[in-house]
């Protein structure tokens, strides 16, 4: 039995697989192939009930924290970007020496979905919100992007490079996964 508090939305399209997401307001969205029977969709939701409830709890916690912390103003984002433009290049230079890699231009952005990126030309982009994360988490993002100068993928070799510099990278990565979305949500509509 599907709980009454769930706001189930079913979207049928030409896709080949089922896709499940949970959004604010207890919205459970299921994307399915056109031919997929409704009874099977609801059976699928029953099987995923525990996971769905956990996602709803996580979203509620994040929403509460977002209310407490508040959205960042344009001035606060600008200040974070200014700090990042001083701090991040120092971290990049330090870790690039350790890894023995070169890099191109460093750009600080205010993004809602990425912490960093590395282009094939070696240009690096970093999110100014890293200044709200613990310093060791910012170090992880810098090392992660610089390791793409060695491997432009997320292969076992890539992660071995990351681990050679930051043996505890999994903990830092976990922090981003657990806490990072809350920081991203503070951006509200400020993006570049």
C-alpha cells in the first residue's frame, strides 16, 4: 500500500527503463516506458518503499537546514568568489607540484551542480561554495580535478592517483555527498 503522504507522479515516455526520483513535498516521480503497466509501477514503488522514505527524510533534513542557514545573497556569493580566487589557486599550485602536472586557466564560478571541472586543455573551474566547506574537502576537489590531467576519466587508475595524494579521499568525498547538496541549494537562483 502506497502511503497517502506520497504525491506519486508517473511519466510515461519512449524510455527503456524505470527511473525513480524523490523531490521536495513528498513527490515521488517514476519515469517509465510507454508500455509499462501501472500495477507493475506500484509494485516497484512498494519494493522501493524503504529507499523512498529515507530520501524523504533526507530532503526534510536538508530543507530544515536550508531554512536555518538561509539562501546566500548576491553579495555573499561575490565575497565567497573573491576569497576562492585567492585560496583555490594556492591549493592548485601546491597539489599540481605534488602530482607533477600542469594546468591552464583557473576560473571560480557559482554553480548549482558542480564542485569543479577540468577541460581537456587543462583549464580548471571551481565552485565558490567550496569556501563554505571544510578546507580538506576543498583540497579533495582540487586534487580530483588535477588528477584529470593524468586521467580524463574516473577509472581505477584515476582513483589511485587521488588516493596517492589523499589516502582519506573517500571521507572527504562522503562529506560532499552528505553535506554538499545543502550548500548547493543555498545558491537559490544565483548561478553563472
